């Protein structure tokens, strides 16, 4: 019935190119053969199973009957005189009574499957053959879906590479080989433009299986993408010796990251910057020139806030624990640098440290002090 060379060639191809195990395809063939057999020769309620041997090409058909107890079945000729009768209707093609099953298999138990060999038929009608074909296609698609989901579920939370397939309504569809991922507009870096066929890297943050298929959602704007890029460039981060404690990011514009070394002999900031700045430059290039400030994380809030406001020079930091607020004093010529264009530097520093930051210049403080002294006099 089958060309074994063709069958085995297909099995090899599906396993290598689509990641579908040979056994899954064989199961699909067996289900299809059983479906076709039952459609052509079976009876109502009959359970038919097929066993296909890809080595010999031979197929074995069996009928399965479920062992039931007389107390839970109702014979066809019985009148249902009780509306609350919950017994199942006995079908001799589907069921076999326990006493009869024990005559065939001495140790038969309830709910066990008893196997009855069926005559092997080689002729199938057009409709049955079409049904078998559809069954095989459906089973292979289901197996491929499971394979794809398993592959990308393992990659969730990592960076993946793909090719821009198309752009629709601002969303970028990325060809990942066996499946297409989506980079939503809100997960993109502002100002970036990609063309069809262009290579693209993104952070896989969601693998979702739905009745309509598998959806992969990508991002280039999330802090995790920046973190994973540094893991690729800096072995110290990948190994865990240097840890990125927190990231504050405004995608495409500027980011601040706080790093900590678990080895006193390794400089955490230097590990991220790299020799002559090559590591941080590579990351910035991937992000379209996004500026990155790298500081050392500290448990001391004054020290941490002071470093977070770099490159501005800070005179002193006063902490208000009650309001969870930091009052930062800077010289007049450093105030605009500390605040940053559009308040960006102060905003990122506040996000990085988790403190409200009030930046004041010494000139303002001096005026307030003098005003206070005048009032007191």
C-alpha cells in the first residue's frame, strides 16, 4: 500500500526540517488508517486502532472493546423505566461484559481494553482515502505546533534573531524560520526604521499558545533587552560575577544601569564598558546610538543617588526618609547638567534609585538662607 522509501524519506525530512519526531508522524498515519478503515468497514460505536510498521510497510488493524460491569450498563432491549437511571447503554461493538472478558483474558479488569484482531483490508473508497489524508495533515500540524511551542518556550526571556517579513500598521512581523513573531509598535525604539528582508534582533518576552496558533511577542524597548545585550558582550555578566541590579531606560534616548560585582577584584563598571569602551559601544550601536550611563550600585542611598546623577558633580545629598525624598545640592553651573535636557537625567536617576529627587543649586540655598536671616532680624 505504501512506498517505504517515500515514507521513510518524509519521516526524515519532517524530523530534520520541522522538528517533528518520527513516532509522531507514524501515529498520525496510524490514526488516519484507523479512521479510513472504520469509515469503509466499521460499525457504529466501534473503536478501531491501526499499527503501522515503517520497516515492512505492514499494517495491523484491531478492534478495541472496553470492559464494563453488568451493573453499570443497560441493554438495548431494556425499557428505561426510571428517569434517574444513570446506566450507560450497552453497545456490543464498544463494550464487553466483565464475565465475557475473563473468558478471553483471565485477569481482565474493569475499564481495561480487550483487543480483537480485524481482517486487513487494502481497498478504500475515495471518501475514506480523502479522510485519511486530512487526518494525517491535521495530526502533523498538531505535532508541529507542539514542537514549535516547545522550541520557543525554552527561548522565552532571551534575544532571538530574525528577518523583517513585513510591516503592517506600525507592527513589524519577524520571520523566525519556523514561525513568525510580532514586534508591536509600542515595543519598538522610537525613530527606528526597518525594511523588508533586514536582519533584526529582539527580546522574546511572551510565547502564547492559543486555539488560533502560537504567538511570539518581541521587544526592543524593554530594559530586559538592554540587559541581555550586555550579557552577550560581557562574560562577567553572563557568568553572574557582575550583576545588573537595576535599569532605568528611555528607549532610543538614554539609559542608566547600576551594576554590582560579587568579586572584589573585578570592576563592575569596567566590565560593562570594556577595553576602550568597545563593549558599551557595541550595545549602543545595536540600540541606534542610545546613550548609556553605567554606575556602581550601592546600598548607601546618598552615594547611590550622587552616582546616579552623573555626569553632574554633586555637592551633597540630604535624605528625607519620611517622604522618601532626596534633596540634592549642586553648584549653579551643574544644575542644568544634573537635571538634564527636558529633565531626563533627573528623571532616570529617580527611576534608577527609587527616590524622589529635588535638585537645588547653592545659589538658591544661599538666597533662602539670607532671606531667613533678614526676617529673623
